[in-house]
C-alpha cells in the first residue's frame, strides 16, 4: 500500500515541500495530496502591490505541478485529529479536473483525509492584537482576500484623504511606501510602536527616512495604537491620527487549528519541532513556515517570513524522504543573510545581517536594491515550481510499506 502524505496549505512552504517530495519519491510508493482553498499560488510577498492596484501574474497549480503526481484537494481545512491521523476538510466549489496536476474534484461538502505523514503549513494571518475596533474598521494585507478588499476601498478614496498604516515592520514599511508612490494624491502616514527602522543599521535607517520623506509619508514613532475608529486611530498617549482608511500590519498570528489538537504548541500556537521540522510530540507530523516554532542560530526563534519558511520546507521534505527511504537525514543549518525591503517600485533597501538576523553595517540602496528585491520575489515564486533548486532529481524507493494502522518505514541511523 502507498504511504499517504498530506500537505496542508499551498503557500510558499507547503507548495515547495509537496513538489520537493514528489521529485524525491517514487509515485508507486507514495501519494502526495496538497490541500488548499484556492486553485492558484498566491505570492504573499506582493500583497501590498495587489492592494495598490497592480495586477499579479496568475500562477495556477495545474501548471506548476503538471506531471509531478501531486494531487491538489481544493478545500478548507477545518480540523486535524492527530490521534486518528485524519484531516477534516470542507471542499471548495467543484472544479473540473485539468491535465497535469491531479485535481481532486469535490464529491460532497465535507470529508476526511487519512494520512501517514502530515505536513502542516497553514501559515499565519493578520493579528489584531486585541485592539478595539481593529476587526471592524481596519484593513489587512496578510492574504489575497484582504488585499483585494483594501484595493476596492482605495479605488473609492478621493484625493487628499488620509490613510494610516499601523505597524513599522517590514510589511508596514512596504505597504506605506507602495501606497504613497501609487497614490501621491493621498495623505499617507505610518504609525510605528517603536522607532522607525530601529532594527536596521544606521545607514539603513537613514535611507529609509530619506525615501519616506521623499514620498511625503508622515511618520509617527513610538506611537502604540490602542483603538481604531472608522475615521481615526488613537495612540497610547492620547494622540488622534485621522484615517479615512486604516491598514493594520502590526504582526501575524498563526492559524488556530494546531492549538486545538493534541500537538505540543507554544503560547502563540506554533507547533514545537526538532531540527528536521518534526513535531516533538507526534513524529508523523511535520510543521513548516510560520506554523512552526523553529530555533535558528543563537538559539533564537526564526521570524515569520518567506526567508525563514522556504528552508524549513526543504528541511522537512528531505527529512521525510530520508526516513521513508533509509537515507541520511539532512543537517543543513538555517541562517539569515539579508533583509530585502521594497520601497515602492523604484526604491529598495537590502540590509545585510548576521546569521541570527542582526543588522550589520553593509546595505544596498536605491534602484539597484529595488531590482534586487524584485529578483528575490521572482526567485521565490520560481522556487515553488522548481523545488529541487538544482539538486539531483533521482527518486528513491520507500524501504517499508504502510501498515493498516500507520507507517512501517526504516529510521536512518
């Protein structure tokens, strides 16, 4: 019987892991089912571009996984039972099967998927941080539905009206600059809980301030937003900042499903894993990307980002393949090299960092940095469709067969 691998979520990490496994293992030995609510890949790192009216290149999974043997189940995950080793799903609207990728057309509204190995890659969404009025009045760009909702609202916004981006991290900075460049007729402001770019080097902070000033963005530093209303936000010190539109980018929260399972999770709901991305409580479950609590260099948790998630997908896929085939477990360290920040379409900032993500003096700025960031974004999307990144694609045979109650595979020494 075939070993059943189910991957939950087809963002950067889930899609990469599924494709990498498909090229490592024989189809006769395994089935790989990728569960996702949408039939095409979403470039999450470009949601600020989508929100400001730019059209993104369609990336249908039917093309990306053509000929790989990966099956896409168009469905929303509603539960995971790690004791019974099943996933509960609610199917999306019926979609006719297409050539290439093995699309599974829904037969009913809900169902269960049994698995032998589960890869949990449901990622994260926006985090309202419990701030009153955020859910009712703020817009978010953590995913495509939110970005499209903001896009529609901005299209109806007249010149001279105010937009406040709450959150001074990478997402907030990219959203504010993209918006100010695309809509110079608007009054764009950025409210940061700390200092502007306080994680950057002095040279990086100087460039960031220069670009935001050139774009006419008003910056409120050390401005912790404590309430959101329909036409303004309020900070902890009582300041009222006008906002016809509030864009909330103050952090991410992981999908809540893992916390409702018997998996060992952190206080933030992330699944605790070992160095191979395997759950420390349930060895048939792997977690990758934002959903996993992964320790990096300096024994520091990896930050939620595409830069962190992609290597965790490689690590998990290679570890699963090794355990199924009796190969050598991967031992590649996960480290950082730089932080790539787009500042509109014409400007960028590349902040070089230490292995544990601390800024060093070196930066790349200006138009060259913008091109660099664009290449990184394109490379990330290319990596989803080409998950082996030049590695040998020889498929290996599974050394044991799945028993009716679980897996019978050889654990490498």
